C-alpha cells in the first residue's frame, strides 16, 4: 500500500518497529516525544509533527516490560568475556588449499601452546593469534 494511503499512525508504528532503540526509549519513558516526532517526520519527509507525537504516545508497550533486558541478562550470565593485549588477526579467503595450509599453521601454534582462535566467516576465515606467534 502506498504511503499516502497508510495512516500516519501506521507509518509511525512501522518506523518505530524498524528502529528498536527509539521504540525502546519511548517505552522506557526516557525519550522526548517532540524530539522523536521531529526526527521521524524529517526521515519520512513530513512537515508537521502533531500526528506523529500522538502516534508516538500511543505506540504499544510490550506485554511484559523488560523482556529484552531479561534476555540480555540471561545471555550475559552464560557468557565469558576474555580480554587480551598484543594479539593479531589474519583474515584469509575461502578455499580448500588455504584451509589445508591453515590446518598446519594452527597445529603448530597449538603445539607451542599459543593463543589461537579460528573463526569461519562468510568471506573467509579469521585467525586470532598472539602477536609474538
């Protein structure tokens, strides 16, 4: 449906659904409705903000407040964070010959008890090693 046929409230809801940090600030009551409305109106090419302010005030709150925070806390409780200095990263392209050579290098690093993390990414493989290795 073209934007001209959709209500202001619907367009504002769609905008806020696509900008979760702004929506979360509204839900928490820490965002200035007028400032948010000016931003939304500007992004959508509108000159007036009265309807946008009203739509922001009516934007639905989640059924259970804090669901996102609970999920974040649950993930963090299960996480382990490790920081190191003097590490180097190397990104190599994908390919069977590259992976075979990489296997030999990783084996040597592990034999030396050096830090070695290998991460497969869409564009290749990232290797994180001690700078001294």
